[in-house]
C-alpha cells in the first residue's frame, strides 16, 4: 500500500514537471533569413534584444557581391550598410549595439543565392 502511494505521488510530481516545461513562456530570441531569388530580399522584422543589439550575417551570391543594409522600420533610418564581395571572405557579419526598436535586413543588387540573416 505504501509503495502504491509513493509511486502515485511520484507520477503526479513528474506530470507537474512536464506540465511546467510545456507551458513555459518562449524565449525572446528571434531570427529570420532571406535568400535572393531575383535581385533582392529582405528579412522579416526583428526586435532588438533586451541588451539592445541585433546581429547580421550576409553572404554573397555565386556570381556577384551583394549590397545590404539594416533598417529601422519605425523611422526608415539605415543603422548599418555595406557590400559583401563574391571573393573571400564571401560574407559580412557583425553586431549593432544601442538599438531599441524594430529592424529589417535588406540584401539588394545581388544575384540569386545571396542571403542574409538577422537575429537578436
């Protein structure tokens, strides 16, 4: 009888733990990637994280380099821009600090297969 009560209590505790895990709030991290099909692409809007930064990574296409910019979607300001060459190192990446709003990465003047990723 005692063993049965012990196992029942353990099963209830395990169920409570699993229920707690499945109902936890999601992390605030977000990311999005775009891939150029014609000459440009843009990511979905990403909010700067609680440390007030976003990270970008842009990879050139196989034929040409790619222009890119990170834009504050609330006021249209370009917070960082550049050009990624088709020759080594083939990509541009970095963090942009001091951000509080919502941002989008745009890749343009590029050839198919160029891509960009923005995350917080």
